[in-house]
C-alpha cells in the first residue's frame, strides 16, 4: 500500500454518479429510467447542471448505447426535445456486430471521443451471447472488467436495469440477474412511481459506497415532457411498496414557517430547527423551504434570525 498514491473520489453528480466507477439506475419498465438518463445526458452535453450537486463546468461528451429504442425515431427526437447538443452524444455502430460490455470497441470509443459518461441501456442487452447474467461468477467477471475500464479512463459508467417481479423484496434483489451487478456498482439509484401522483417519479439512492446517501429527488412526466423537481421526501420502501408518502415534508416545512409568521416578525434559526425536529422535518428540508419562500437570514449579536414578514 505504500506504493499507492491516495486519490479522492471525483463526482459527475454528487453523491449519485461518481467518475471512475459503475452506477446502476434500476426500476420497473415504463417508470422513466431512460427518460431521466436522457435528460441528464442532454444537460451534460450543454454543460448545464440539472441539480446543484452536478459537476459540469463545461459540456462533456457522452456515449449512449441502447438496444430498446430506435435511434432515429425515438432517441434523437427525445434528445432534441431535452435540448441536447447532439454533436457531443456518440453511438458505437452495432449494425454489423452487437456490442457487449467487454467489447474492445468501448475502450476505443472512450479514447477517440474522450467521453466522460458511458450509458448502456439496458444491462442485459450488453452481456454477450454466451453469458448468463444469473450466474454470479460470470456477472462478477464482466462487471469488474467494465469497472476497470471506468477507472482507467476516469469516466462514469451508467448501467440501466429493469426490476424483476419479486414484489416485496429488497431493492437490491429486485434488479435483473445476479446480485453481483449490484455488488460491483458503487452507487445504485431506484426510479419509480409515486403513489397518488400519476405524473411524478421518484429517484431514491439505495446504495452508496463512497459518500453519505443523497436526498431523494423527483421529476414529472407529462404530455409537455420532462420537468425536474429536485428534493422530495420519499423512501425506497414507499416507492417499491406503492405507498403514498406520509407527507410531503417540504410542503409541511413551508406551512410551519407561514404559521410562525402569524405571531413572529423574526425568530432565531435554532428555534426554527427545534420546532421542525418535533415535527420530524429535517434541517435540510427547512433550509429548502426557507429558500423557496425567499427568507434571508440575518445575524444580530452573533445570533442568526429568520425574518418572517411578508410571508403569505
């Protein structure tokens, strides 16, 4: 170990998608996994962050491989609709030979394009004809080789996977195929429907070996397209079980601040957080509510106060 130089993990999207590692995005068919990933790719191709944790100071190149959607009639129109710079999104030609995870053309394409993100959609389409994804030794070998490629080229590799039908099982075991896919990935994201909200989808991190778990997110899918919502209070169990979230904590936080405004012009931030804790609302959620209401904290005699005037 004395010969190994320590390195810090770098992130494409903290703490969800690390560079140099494998990330899995999994969920039931039709729940928006591919739409989410396409919109992430579109934003990154323009150098525009979708979220404050997304590290994109400049546009990046992306390799996007899909075996489920037509490039001309589905993928390209969806990328254009998302505002992508399609000159930065590349596809490895599979017209003569199908691609697999261990195909040398992947590394060649990474070198040629200098892509910082590789997307394979879905996992099972890129295993190669003779590989059984349910056999641990075969799955482990293939994913480790792909992970080595990510580390070598300092790129993020995103694998999209469908969930199986084993209702009630832990999310890790509902991914298609061997648990070794889940084991090798450093981050795993679950995308699913939000009960009672037909247009909303949740993004919940169910594995993170490199940092603290990220806050759950949400996006909407309507006839008008994709719309990123951001932080949302929901758990993996609620997504998998089809259970409506107990309450939207952010809305609850906003209501709490408006109630306080009825009797206070300003209030110490410590008191706000204490009252929020009693209502099972996190400090982070209160900060988001504060920002949404346009509250700007003031420091008076070394104590921080939240002005609550002019709140509707």
